[in-house]
């Protein structure tokens, strides 16, 4: 008889390798502020990652060594000078949850077990946080992209009728609206739901990069006149380019008047509702029919963790329920506890993401999480002023929350887009800092997003100083056209 089990042959050797692994992980986290921001994977490691499928295994000790070698090569978002895109900085406490979660190996598709109650608790906290009614529903998901698909599916099914779950949406000309600054995950959701990304109208923005509400009303009117069926309007609470927040209260009024589903993309911005200083800007979010947001961005839960909340649990349930016989609820025993999470989303087997969110709130409490958000906004204002005071940089967008877009504008240089892009890439490659780029009004911007509880003001000073130095060097090397 084969003795095949995947448990260790030698628990004490396994245990000692695991303890060493834990120490290495803690060392990595304790020294998060040291060294380079981003280090590309060395060529020899890339080559080593092209091996054949292993036939025989290795010891826990050998495995530990391989993992420790990998530790330095993350995205860099645990470092205080990581300012790219919208990445959360993570936190050491997450290790507790990940270890416990691995030991439990729970499947949260459904049934009646401890992990399910943790997810329910987390969702209850989310309702409280966002001002959603006690009987609204929700689901913990991988992130805002998945949350958006779930929310818009509920919106679609409610408008078209549940028959579309069987027959498809056919030729129903559904259309929806979001600002021109809205995230690309919205168009992808329209695509995946068979509505088509062209049916997401991109409404122009005002000077503050918020949706122009008069333009929205005109777009709805035009679509109706053409026989299209408007079904959803999507407000952005914290746009990815500049951190703009649409006028959610007014959007909610328009949605009510026009009988449209109001969805809010609050990927990183919604969690700023914790801050006394920002909460007012988000007023109206509690009126949304659905809300998508992330824990892994401005709350720093380790990747990945997001949430969808849906005002009408009934509409939500009807859009996803329908279990085959082998999954039926039993009233008692392990298969009890209706409804199950599987009734609210597309995934059957689901990991225990809720655990790291639960431990995160328990460990830090909302006061401290709010403080970290406020700190980032103050840092963004500081950077904004620094840019405004400088003669060689210019600001490219107003600063509402935590994102500062600017560019280096030395005299007599023509191709500023090229120059600024090169500055950003050089900062990244030298391991100094990691801002990203975006295009605003046709101009390339150095984009500094601060969703980072480890960032200090001196990190921003260094960024600006080094960006200028690199700019000067690049011009001296004459790789940039100087107009004379
Ligand atoms: C990040 C982001 C998304 C997508 O969220 P994921 O968690 O990456 O799936 C959507 N909208 C906005 C505004 C974002 O910043």
C-alpha cells in the first residue's frame, strides 16, 4: 500500500523550517523602509523559473530557501517611497491571518462553519462603515474589478428581468454612464456581462475631473430619444488618475429621478469615509444601490481583498442563486445556514479572505486606519505646495485626496512628455522611488499616489530632489531636444 500523504515525514524538521521562514518574513517586513524600492528579478532567477514540471519533491528546508530568495523581489509597494498606481502598503499583522487561514483551509462557498461567521461579521462592519441598511447584502471578493461585475450583474438582471439569466440579454440596448475619468474595470464589466463596453458612455468632466452632471443629463436624454435603455449610472469616489470624487449626492438624485441603478466605484476612495476630514466629500455614498471597494488599497490589508455591497439583498440573491441538488441546504448539520455566499456571486469554492480583514480591523481599530489616511492627504498637500513653489515643476491637476500629478518643465525643452516619462522610469530603475505616469489633458504627468502608511515627508522631499537631478542629467546628455 502506498503511504502517500502530503503531510511532512518529519514534523520537527518541517517545524524548524517553518519557524525560520516566519523569521525571514518578519525581517522583510521590519525592514520595509530600507534599501531599494523595486528590484527587477535577476536574469539567473528568471532562468531558474523556467524549469520542467517537478517529478520529485524537495525538503521543507530547501523550499524555505527558495522562498527566502524570492522575498526581495516584490512590486515594491511595501516601501515608503512606492507611489505608483494605487497600491496599498500591506501590514505585518496580515501574517497572523494568513497562517491561521492556511491551517484552517476553509472553503467559504457556503455551509455552516466558523469562517462563514467571520465573513458575515466583516460584511456587517462594511455596512456600518458605508451607511448601508442592515438588510443589505454583500460579498468579500478579490477586488473592485470582481465587485463591479457582481454589482452590475444585479443591476442588469433587475432591469432586463430574470429571464435574461437563461435567455441572455439578446438585443436589449442597455446603456450606462460613468465619468471620462472612470476606471477601466467598468468597461470590462460591461463587456463580460454581454452589454458591450461601447454601451458605457464616458461623460465629460469638469475642471476638477468630476463628472459634468449637465452632460450626464443630456446623454441620458439622447439615449432615450434613440431608443436605448439607460440602466445604471456609476459614480467614482476617488478616481484613479487624480483622486476626484463625483458629486454622489447629486448623482443619487439624478438616478432616483431617472429610475437608474446607482453604482459607486469607491475602490480606494470609499474607505476614506473613516476620516472625519473626508467623510463629507463622500456624502451620498450611502444612497447607492451598490458599492464596490477595496481593503487592499487605502486600508492596507494584504493582497487581495475587496467588497461589494448591494442595497437590495433580494435583487442580489436573484441575480446569482440557483444551486444544484448536491449543494442544497439541509436545515441542520454542516450543510445548513442559508443563504450561502455562493448565492451572491459567481464563485463556488472561495478562500478565507475575510479573515485578514477581520484581524486587520481588530488589530488596528478604525481610529488608526483613519489617521493613516489623513496622514497621506496631508502629505499630498505638502507635495502639492512644494510643486507649486518650485520654478521647474508644474502641477497638472487639483489635489483632492492623496494623488499629486505634476511634471518637470525646465526652460527651452521641447519633448516634455518623453522627458517626464524617462524621469519616472529612471527613478524606478535606480530603486529610488516608484511613481507612475498618466496622461491628463493630453500631457504626460508624473503621478504620485500616496496610499502608504510608511511614507514620511522626507520621502517626498527626496523624490522631488532626485527627479530634478535626473531631469538635469537627461538634458545634459542631450537626449532631449532643446529649442533655440
Ligand atoms: C484599483 C481600482 C479599481 C480596480 O480595483 P481592483 O481591486 O484592482 O480590482 C477600480 N476603480 C478604481 C477607482 C481603482 O482605483
